[in-house]
């Protein structure tokens, strides 16, 4: 049985990083998470801008985000969720493929970093190994059985 193929903009993603998928969307762990549980929801079709999604893709993307967010909020014992889209380069989009960021939040999540607002998260965050991301995705896959 062949492994499913996923692309995220110009990047080929290892299927072990993906923990949930539908016919139109998929959820994957983040290479450089801001908080534990920070994941991405992407349309399967490579689409650069949000307005270019079809109605079905838009609906499926948000339904997937709702489902994934709910499970991760419970799993991480969070009290809130942040959903975000950076739509275009000037909005901070670094990968030219529409994606929703989901960040589980707790009272202490990013407390000092958010208070200071001087932190450059791109410099602070480090790439994780495929093994680390695979392990996290395996844990999250169990939430959808």
C-alpha cells in the first residue's frame, strides 16, 4: 500500500507528520510550534490565497479546524484556542499555501513572551526532527479513532 502524498506549498510533507485528513483537507504537526499543540490545517489542493478556495474547500477546512481544535483543546487541557490565517506575504504568510494555525491556550501559555512583545519568535523557535513530529502526530491520530 503506497503512502499518501502531501504538499505544503513548495514542500513535500512526510505522511507521518499528518494526523488527520479528509478528502479536501489535512492536519499536520508544526515544524516550529509556538506552543504545545500548535498545528496546521491545510487544503489538499495547493492554494496560495484564502479567496481562491472553493466553497467546499472553505467549508471542509473550517469543519476540520473545528474538529481538530476541539480534540487538541481537550488533549492539552487548554481553556481556549487561537485560530489564525496569514493570507498573503504582507500578512506574514511564509508558505504560499493557505493554512489555519490552531494554538491551544492556557492561562500560562506564552505568558512572558506575550507580555514582552519584543521576542522574535522566528529566531527563538527551532526546527524539530521528523522523529519528534512523527511521535506527536501518532499521539494526535489516536484522538480520531
